[in-house]
């Protein structure tokens, strides 16, 4: 039996935004708008479920996100504001439905996404504990055995029989985390909400999450902007950017990408118009700045509506003078090297030899082609990187040699 407890495939979520009320400058116009309101409201409601018109009113919060999580794993989920982290957790918690894609989850889920999530304000703290346990499928006897432990950990024993509506935000977070962590769900989902609590309680929460994963085999998904906490708690992390999945792997490597220490620029985009054959969905440099003097490890994600073979062309030019310095290809001159695509997302990794480049900043462009026939997609100057210490013995001559004359060596990492 597989130990994969969460499997996400091509998950997407879109929203309609920007619906504005009509404003009236005169009383007569206001009267007309009022009379038309029933018709306008009917049209608006009717249009809410229609997304054929991929206009500015449609926002993709997530686009084709895929990953797996093993049982007992503590996975960090990071990204800037608006990256799609909270939307992902809400879908996994079944608070909202995805627009498309598939999710497999094995086990009960407890989520702490916002202050007061899962609590009824009119019920006491004690009553809310029993309510949450019942929702998770626990019997009264099972909850009874955990009750004192939950109350002790939360530190709100003095107010446990007071309605939750009178709790401060910190008290609600304390009780909410304690309930989620102690009622034995197989999957524990924690959003940035822990930042509301004091430092001492945050440290206790981090310790508890590590404990339930290591000793009880439970899976934890942890979203935070506190990179120290993510690094301390999560062996592996996932990074989102503008709704796109960028990378999942060791937290130390993912944090390098997040902090901008690997690539000066991450290229990613939400694909609004689905009428394409092949398009570059995302690209970024994976290796550290210190390694760029020898090679660039380039990650590229292609979205394809066809099963097809394509060629990849890489072009480099200097950032300051905009002068071309080199060209490299996979599959343009040799069909064997072409990239074989399936329908959907296709991930590739390449090493680009940079030992012949002089000191300076370079712009990298990506072309996806049917050789000598047509371009499927062109991404001009989509990534930049800097050479700090050339490794060639003839570094003083490199720049003049390379203008428009250098062949870039590209190898595929399979």
C-alpha cells in the first residue's frame, strides 16, 4: 500500500472579480438604475457561472498545481501574498471547491485557517471541543480522554466554560490549535493564523506539530511567512508563485529560490487563453549564485494541448548593452534531442555551460519551436543572472569573442 496520504493533480481555482455597481451622477439616473436593478441583478447572477469570456474579471488563484505528500511528513507551503497558499488550504480543507483538477486525501482533516475557524461563538470553549471532536467522528469517551490535555495545552482553562464570542483572538487561536492538534486527525492543516499568538505559544505549537508527525505519524501542512519557523519544522517545502506551482523539495533549497538567492527573476504566468499548442508556463534558475560562473541549471515548465515533439532554443544577451552573446539549442538541428511533450504540464531541467561568459549581467530568452517551421512560444528576456568570477583563463577576451559568435552548450538533466 502506498504511503502517499495527499495527492493533488492539476488543481486549478478561478474567481470572477471586479463586478462594480453603477454610479449615478443625478437623481434621474439613480431612479433609472433603481428601476433597472431587477433585470441587471438577474443578468449578473446568470453570468456568475460562465467563464468562457476570459477577461480581466476572471482571476486564477491556482493553476495546474500538482504534488504529493507522504504520511507523517511535515510540509511547508510558502509564497508571497497572493501566491495561492490560502486558496490551496481551503480546497484541501473542503471549504471551497476547485474549478478543475483532482485531489486524493486519506484520513480525517483538521484545519486552523483563520481566527475562530470551526468555533460556534455562542458555545463555550468546552462545548466547542466536543463539537469539533464529533465532526471528526470521535465518540464522547474518546473526547473525554483528550479533554484535560486540550485545555491544559491551550492555557484558557479559566475561561473554558465561557462562550467563545468573549475570547480574545489570541485565546481563540490557542484553543483552536489545541483542539486541532489533540483530537488526532490524520492530516493537520495550519495557516499563518499562529502569528496571532505570543512567541512562547508559537514555539509550543511548532514543537507539538513536530511531535505529532514524528511520534504519531500524522501529516502536517504548514503555511507561514516566518521562514525560520518553516526551516525549523519542515524538512520539505513547496513554493507557489502567482497561483503556479514552482518547486517542492528540501526546505533549504526551496528557501533559496523564495529569497531570490538563486535567480534574479522567476518567470511565471497564469494562462488565461487556452487556445494554444505549446506555451512556456514557468521558468527559473535553480542553482545558487556561486555556481552560475560555471553553469546555469534552468527549470522550464511547458503546458501543451498536444502530444508533440518540440525544439528548445536559448538566447543570451548582455543586460546593459543588449548585445547578443550566444545561442544554444535542444532539438533544432538534431531531432533526437527534441523534447517529447504529453498533454498537460511537462517539466524539464537543463544545464547551460557559462564558463565562456565574461563578468556581467545577462538576459536569457526562451523559444519553443517546430524547427524552421514556426514558433510555438517566445519568452523574451524572461530571466536574468549575473556572472561574478569567470572560470576561463582568457577572461579579458571573453566579451569581444562572444558577441553573436558563441555556441552555448546545453545538456538535459533527465
